[in-house]
C-alpha cells in the first residue's frame, strides 16, 4: 500500500469542522515557515463556504499575523484575506473586524508582495459602500499602482469628496503621463469619478489637467481615450472659455457618446458654437446611428450647436 506524500508547502489538515480550528492553532507557533504552511492550507480551504465562515470569524488571530515580524507571514495573511474578499460574507466580516488599521499600515510595508496583496484586499473591499480606505498617497510599483487606482475609482464613484480633499486631482493629473497604458487608463478613470461634483470639475480646470487630457484622446489604448473623454465631458460644462475637442470616427460607442456630450458642453459657449458649427455634417451622420444613445447624444449636440438667441 502506497503512503500518501505530504506537500511540504502545506500544513496537514484535519477532517471536517476541525480543519480550520486546527490550522489556527498551528498559526500560534513561533516558526515563520510553519505559519506560512498553515496559511497556505487555509487559502485552499476558504473556497468552501463553511470553511470561509470559520476563517473570517478568526479575525483576532489574523490581526496578530498582519503584525508578524516575518514578511512572508504578513504577505500570505494578506493573500488569505484577498481570497476571502471574493465573497460578500468575507467583505462584510472584514469591515466589521478590527483589521482595517493594520491593513492600512501595511500599504507602506517593505515587502512588495505584501503591499500588492494589501491593495488586492482593498480593491475587493471597495465593492461595498462602506469600504473607503485611505489610498491616494501610496503609489509605488506599477502593479500596486494599477490596483490602487482601480480601488480609488471604486471608492470615488461612491464618494469622491475624501479624494478631492486629499489633493487627488493634481496627483492623478501627474499620473496621466505614465508610460504604462494600464496606469494611464486607471488614472483617467479615477479622474472621471472625481470630476462628477462641481469641486472636482473646478479642480481639473484650476490644475490645467484638460491640456494633459487632450493628447490622451489620441492614445493607442482605446480605454485611455474613453476615460479621458469622460473627464472632459464632465468638466467642460463649467469651462469659462471655449476648448476645441477634435471629434473623430471610432468604433467604441462609449467613446462616441462621451465625445458628443463633451461637444455639447463646449457648445454652451458662443465661441464654442461658432467653432463646432463646422462639425455639423459629422454630428448629423452620428444622429443617424443605429445605437439609440449615440443618436440621442448627437441630436442634443446639434440642437445646442445650432441654437440661436
């Protein structure tokens, strides 16, 4: 009879309901490698609803692990919490626990792996209205930055005021010129969320970010174009003077709609109507599109451009 071979990277797991409590007991040993093996086994178990519930109720023990001296233990604990965040019960349990301050401190952890896993946890947490972690001042490695910006966007769509009060607009404005398309995309998406309230619109204008956004309308990445057009669409309605946006053909309907709405906002100014009257043939073609939202946006733009006092 062949004896089963134990995985050296995982701790032995007890049968049934005893599995999670036994692993939590093993997490109390001093050996960091032993803790990592126990956490790895826990990561395997949390895919089962019953084991997930047992794990999220062990918040006090996880709190200690987040403050462990060993970087691998901290990182693996955050990885476990990331898996927990894939379930609504896990997100709710984390919000109700006392783990958020410890997670916030780990955003400055010297371990790249730990910081990345922290951002993944916060990104999952941002799916709940109550999940609004402090995010803006922590932008380091590219993967972390993309996760952070994505989380910031989710939070700001629910409540943009904290990010606006933390110099979010100028910080994101600097990120728009990043060499990575994914970073530019996420930065523009976050700015689009921040430019919804009046204060956000004003900050975009005051910090001269519109001039940075205009080249992004020609970015090679379609999502970057779309998000940049969305920020312009939100902002131009308070622009004190005309700003010409070159509207060109594209197959992305969302980008078309954003551009049409931006043109409509620009046409509110007399100078804008004069400039955009030359675009009427293009607007009229768009008003015959099959997509109803595009037709409606184009027709509205035509009405504003052709309005006479």
